[in-house]
């Protein structure tokens, strides 16, 4: 292999090793404007899209110890990597629905191969941030209920005192106080 291809394979290997996932897509008939739009949307989800030669990707996968990619390495191949697969898969799913390309070839998540249908299923899952927010809400719900239960007797007591004062105020006649006469000097 030529030295420049070895460098490209090393870069691809590093991207695959540092990312918890990799999605392979076929970008046939994807225009430059659409590819740029896909990159922009993926950037918002914390992911990157790169076009990689199949021979370079094959070498990078062998160096990473990943097998089973050979069937997907036919035709033009783009690789999507990032921090969170759910966000990238959502972006890819909506992009494919909008433009009918790129075609999902295969996915890799924690060294497990994913079929295109599995990648679409992952896209339907909530993102990591959403899951964290839901978990935090579940953890805080009992504490909020406890505070409301403990505060209820005190608020009931205040309401009873207020109602008693209002009732007493209506029953008692208003007492007139005589006006004080000015003092004579």
C-alpha cells in the first residue's frame, strides 16, 4: 500500500476507534449541496460525515479488528462517526426521508454490526440528553411529592385560621371610636 493510503487508513482507523459508532452509507446521486447539508445537520448532532475509499476503509477495519464490513464495502461509501448514535441516526433518517438518499449500508455500535433496519430503530430512540432528563425527573418526583405532603398540614392550618378570622370579622359589629377633641391651651 502506498504511504499516502497508509496515512488515510490510520486516520480512518482513529475515527472508528474513537467513536462509539460508525454508520456506512451509499452516497450515490447525492449532490454536493445535499452532502454539505447532511454534514451541517450531523454537526448539530455532534457527528461527522466523511467519504472514504473502500480499500482504505477495509484496511482500517482490519486494523481495528472489525469483521463483516466486506459485504457493505461496494460502491461509494461515506462514514458517519460521532459521540452519540441516536442523534446521528435521527438526522440520517430524516435526511433520507427528505431526499431519498443516502442509502444506509451498515452500522457499527460498540463492535456490533447493525443492519439498516436496526439503525432506523435506533433513530426512533430518545437521545442521551432526553433520557437523562427523564431519569432526573423520575428521581426528583418522589421528593417533590414528599414536600407537598409535608406542606399540606401547615397550609390547611393557615386556611382554617384565615377562615376563622373572616367569620369573626363578619359577626362582630364594628366599634366606633370617639374622635379625640383637640386639647385647649
